C-alpha cells in the first residue's frame, strides 16, 4: 500500500469546514491534525510500502513537522506563495510521485489518497485524472477525505474503484485542540 497525503487539503478543510460544526466554541488557532491517528486510520495493520507527504514550510521555530518525522515520514515541504498559497505546488509534487509509482512499480497495489481536491478534473489533470490512469492498469484506490470538502467525482471514483472514508466519522481520532481536547486513539 502506498499513501499520498496532501496535508494542506486535509488540514485546512478540517480547520475551516469541519471544526466549526464539530467544535463551534473552539479557538481556530488551536485546531491540530493528529498525524499518528490519521496514519493509524489509513494503515489498519497493513504493510505500508511508502508514504508521500506534502505540505508547506511552517513559520520559523514551528516544530509541526517533527511529529510527522517521528512517524517515519519524510515530508516534502514547499514554500508558501504570497498570493495563492501552495496548494497547486503541493498537488503537483504528489501527482508526479503518483505517476512515477505506476512506472516504477508495474505490479498494481493499493493507493490511499488523503485529499479531497477536485482541481483539474475537467481538464484531465489532478488527483482524479491520475488515479483513473492507474486504475485502468489495475491499481485500487482508497480516498480519505472530509466529506464536506471532497469533490463529488473523487468520492464517486473511490466508491467504484476501492473505498471512500469520510473523515468526519473519525474527527475525534484524527484531530485535537491544543491546550484542550486530546485525540482519542483508534
């Protein structure tokens, strides 16, 4: 199994769309993704062949990525753009790795996509377009996404070619409020 983790998509969809519904009184700046809980949800006692994780460079002195490194994950960190954020760049890094996987490992396996991104769907680009390419070669897909922010075509694809996991069902296992609620172990 191979994991492709778009941290910005997962974090900001949870922060901006799910947190206000689940914990309306919480302070936005205290919301955190519990990386270990999310990895355990995806792993489910299975062998992980590789993890491709992309996110943006945090502010100086921020130890955010230490938690990821402690899990044995080497994040691809990209600088934030002053105008558009880093979403397109993060997506491209992960999509390139996804396509390389198909060439480097011709024997199909399972890919877990942690995203919800629908960018590029209508132009044959993006996670869904690349997932369709691999699916036509026998690869299976699991999509882990905040349902409220997941592109409907990506959700449908996952349902037809593997599994779809609605992250809202695991909110208390994969998030915590710094200085407040702790994450529950899966």
